[in-house]
C-alpha cells in the first residue's frame, strides 16, 4: 500500500455482519514498504539488470516448494470461482423471486448482501435503495450504501449517505470512522480529524481511528505539537496490536521526526525482522545510529538502503554524510562525486563536497567547487562570502577581500567576516570600522535607520556626560579603567573627540598637579585605545599640548612621559585611520620569530598577540608592541611605553627611535608561519 494519501483508503468487507472495519491498507505487498522514503522526485531508477545482474534466459527447474505453492494458488482460485458461481446462482434465484414479490424488503437486502460479496457494487447499491424505499432509511443501510458509493469513487453520494447515517446515530463510532476516511480521500483534513477525534472520545482504544488520526497528523498537519499527538495515537495502536507491522512502521516515522533515536532503532528492528525489504526502515535506523555516534552501524544500514536503489542520489548523500562524520573524507568525496553525476546541478551536493575537501586541506579543490556553485547561483551573496572566508584561511587576503566586498555589494551583511580578514592582515583600523558599520547595516536591513540615528544621538549625550564625570574623577587622583571609564560607547564616532578634549583640558591647566593627572589620564587612554579612530584636529591639539608640557618646568619623569605620549598619539592617529594602508600585497605573514642570541647574548622571542606582539627576553619581563604595518620585507611594530620601533624581517630583527636609523637586535628565524 502506498504510504501517501491515495484514492483508496479502505476496502469493502462482506455484508454478512453489516459492520465494515475500514483500514488504510489496500494491500500488504513489500513494494508498499519502499514508498516515500525520501522527498525527492524524478530520481533515475536503475534497471533490473543494474540491481540483480543479467537476467537468466534459461530459468532453472522449479523446486518442490514452488510447485506446491503454485498448486495451492490454483486450488484457491478454483474454490473462489466455485463460490462466485454459487453466489451468482443465489442471486439468480432471488431475482426470480422478486418477479413476484417486489415489495419484500428482505429479498432486496439479501441480494444486496450477496452482490457486495462478489463485487457487484452497482447492483448492491440499487438493491439497498429499493430496500430503503420499502422499509425506510436506517443508519446501518445508509452507511452500507455510502461505503459502496465510496468504493466507486462517487464521493458526493457517499458523503450524503454517511452524513445522514451519522445524523441518525451520532455516537456510532463505525459510521463516524467511515465518514472520517471519506473526508481524508476528499482532502477535507479538518473534518476527518474531527470525526476520528469523536470516535476516540467515545472509544479511546479504537485502533483504526487512532491509527488514521496519527497518520493524518503526520502527513497533513505536520508540526512538533501534532507529531507529539501522533506519537500518542500510534503508541496506543502498537500497544493494542503489537504485531501490526504497518503501525510500527509509521510509529518509527513519527519517532524519527521527534528525534527519539533509541526507540527508532528498537521499533525499526522489529519491522525489519518481519519485513526485511522495508527499505525506509534502514534509512530511519541509520539516521538514529548516526545521531548516537554509532557510525559503523549507521554506515551498514545506509549501505543496505542504497542497495535497493543504487542510483538514488539522496541515498548516496546519506552514506556520504556518514563517511564525513567518521572522518572518512576520501570515501565521502567519492560518494559526493557519484551523487553529482546523477544530479549535476545540486548546490547542496557541491556544498558537502567542499566541506570534505576542506577537511582534507585540499583547498584548491574546494575553491574550484565554489566557482561551480557560483555559476549555479550567481545572485546568492552567501557563496562569495564562503569562498572569501576560505581564501582568507589559506592566506589569499586580496582574493578574500574581493569576494567579501562582492558579497556586501550584493546585499549581504558580511562586514564582520571582512573585519576578520582585515584582522589577519594587520589592518586593525579597517576591521574596527567594519565592525562598527555592521550594526548600522543590520539596522538598515530591517528598516530601522531612523531609530538607529536617534539611538546614536542619545548615546552621544550619555558619552559626553560620562567623559565629563570621569575627567572630574581623574582630578581627584582616580585612574581611568578600561571597562567602566574608557570603553563604554567607544564605537561611537564622537568617542575619541570627547576624550581628547577632556584630557587636553587637564594638561593645559595652570595647575601642575592637574597637569600630572592629565598625563596619567593620557597614559590610560593610549594604553586602552586599541583601533578606535582619533579625529586629526583634536589629536594635533593634544600632541601640541603634550609637547609643550614636555618642554616646560615639570619634573623629568613627567616631561619624558608627556613626550612619549605625544609620539604615541601621532602614531595612533595614523594607524587607527581606516584610510591608512597597513598591508601590502605579498606581505610577510607569521606568528612567531625567535632570536637565539641578541646583541647582549639573550634569547628573545616575538609572538603575535591580539593587535600586536609580545617580546619575551630570557631573564627579563615582557614588552608589548602595537603592530603598525606589514610589507613583503618586514613587519613593523611600535612600543607605546617607550616610543620604540621594531621591525621583524625574515632573518633578523631591528630597532629604532626615529624610524630612520635602525640597529640590529639580533639574527633570528621565523618559527611559526
């Protein structure tokens, strides 16, 4: 029986008891168990020869068991023919009696029963009509005629009779059930659901009503809540009739939909024990094993599932996904390639193939597949984004930026992804700008630009009040802290200007103590600045003020610190400008540089860290540097606490205070690329 809703939902039973138990099952062939395992249509089906090999043109002689089975079938057919002949003789006898007794309702009813038994449905309908003309309508005969109409696909007549039968006996569960089945065949799912529910309310363990309501909830009203109800219905059915394999089959389906893997395995195994060719059960059980990380068992079932239809691409893909989870990427690639030969325009297939190539670090192959996917979906902004991210992973930063910029131009909000590439390049100011703009892009995408602009205006007021408060606290000797003082609102475009103006007001004070506190504030500010942009005008004013202080009458430590801070601000104003190019094509790219012995005989290591580098010298502490730029010849960095420049080349490191006269730190080598 097909497991989709077809034009045949129940069968006609003999009229001996006038009670028709109506089921979903039209037949119980093994072909039924293979239907609707996967949603794809139009898959290329293999020939018989592909499945079982060349056909034997000279069949072997039949076995004794086969001969016996054929004989039993012949005997059954002969007996059936004899019964039909006897029934027809009885019909002929009743027809003769009706010639003289037309008003005898029992003759009409008896002939209707016999005609229904031998599938003379039109005649049975006519006889039931004659019976009710003479005897009057009853719920039982209306239901019988309605079911006969239904078997002939005369749905309007069937519905009219069943409606009238239910009106006469509204609590008759078999009539309600029969009408529910009729409603399903007419796709009146709400009405069918109501009738099955009424049956269950009257008779909670009505097996067929539970079965059909569960099936209806799965196939027509699918959602999590309805699957839960379907699970309850089918669980009761299995409890009532534990040997009904079809009920177990659908019970597995709903268990699978709800992710109950252990139970899927148990009940699917039961079905396969009785119906080993129930191919869908291998699919569901394989998925359950995979969820439980029992990959060998999952693979075995997936392979068995494929044997039923070796050219079904969804089945090939299922096995490929298991190979991927097992880390068998070469085998996964083979399966995905087979899948794509059958379905060459499957974007999902190519996407999975890419992931397998990436797992094996076959990046050139993965990039080539991205090219194919972008041909298939040229307007999908995700593909240049994904390809750009992979290019960034393999160090092709220019290609990565080109792809991510294309994705953004196509409407993708991928500023964060591009910011990550800028970080890898050492373009920290550009990365900062992209991350700030990402917020605006998201707001614009959902149509909240005006609200966002108002939020910025409100935030600027809060920022101004915060800076004023912190400048006042600074004058009492309190240091600025990253989280509470400096970093709030640091993505606002006005952040740098407010802080520069506030701190400059302190160092330009006539009070020496205030000037000292202003220098301390600038140190806290510079050390926590990161990649925040600094407005040129306010920065130059601050630099001038600090240089003036350095040339004044303050104690030497204050003057020295003011001089260093003036240099720091000048460097950071340029470095934190998104328009500054901090990276050149072909630039050096490594993580660690090691010097066995510097000019003083000490081992030294430079290690990339966050937005800069850590220098570790044996016998000394750590020194921090902010990375400033990269070129094919060197990586250049700057120490904010000393105004010291360092360049790491391929085989040596140098230092300078003026960026012009360079001295050797020591010969070394790149130890982590």
